[in-house]
C-alpha cells in the first residue's frame, strides 16, 4: 500500500476567489476524483484547525494499492485538470509518498 500526502499553501486571492474559496474549490475537485479514478482506495482533504505562517492551507491524504496505482492516478486526465487548477492557486506544494 502507498500513502500519498500533499500539503498546499494557497495564494491570498487568485482566479477571482479568496484563499478560502479556492481551498473549498480544490477540496471539491479532489473529492470528485474518487468516483473517476478507480485506483484511489481512500481520499481525504482537510483544512487546518489553526492558522499560522508554517501551517499549510489544504492537506490531501490518499491511499493506493501500489506504486503503479499512484502513477495511474497522477497521469489520469481528470487529475491533470486538478493539477492545472492547483498551479494557478498555490504558492507552495509539499508531497510525501510512502509504503506501508
């Protein structure tokens, strides 16, 4: 099993929306992938309970059967559409993938 964790810091205002609106839109788009990409076994998107300079704005946790499943997710056209949105709204992205 592969856990895929991503953290984003978002721009204050982008694409005509506030940081909070973009965070909720990102959550909506990511959650929609669960029904489109069969390799996703689990998927959660969360927001921090406290704000701060070192705190990310959005967190993604997802689970895949294996590395090939993660790669299929990353290459999937619907995921690539979300990636393009993220490139517009994010100032920082941190990721870690690990095997359990």
